[in-house]
C-alpha cells in the first residue's frame, strides 16, 4: 500500500506495495511507513507533497520515525529564525521544506547532491 505515492519501507528501503513491508520505529518496534505518515499527519507534524513522495521512492531514501523527528526539530529551529523555505541537509539526503505550510516539497539523496544548485530557499539547516 502507498500513501501520497510513497510505498511502505522494508529494512530501510522503499519497495512495492505487494510485499509485506515495515520500517523500524525509534523504540525498536516495527512500524509501517503508512502508519507513521498517518500518525504524523494527524498532528502538527510535517506532511509530504506528492512530488516529495515520488522523489523519495525514485531515489530510494530510507525513512523512519527517527528521521521524521529530526526533520521536525530542524524545521522548528528554522521557524524560530524566521525561515520560510529551508533545505534540511543530513546524512540521508536533503529535504526542501516550506516552513509556513509544514510541507516537504522535494527530496534529494546524497548521491544526487553532487554539483546541484538549490534555488528558492532562504535558509539551510544541517541535521
């Protein structure tokens, strides 16, 4: 099953919806990616645009509750400084986030970042 075009994860890798897939939760328990996104969407957490979800699948970005927590903290830090569009840069890749809408608008893996230019951002946060 997929949410916003993002398939659930298995062992930290994106896969197709026909397989049994799970992502490890921060507490070591298994949590489906679908459940994680629904849980995050229910509150003030980040949401993912369809474009960002598609890019995560295409680029094979691993995603779990720890990464979601780190992203939310980075975006909150940027919000406190008055950022509107931020590039959150971490070991997993880059996440471009529209801060007022709390929405990840696109993603890029580490291998995709070589010789890339980021436009339409006003801030960057290192995770």
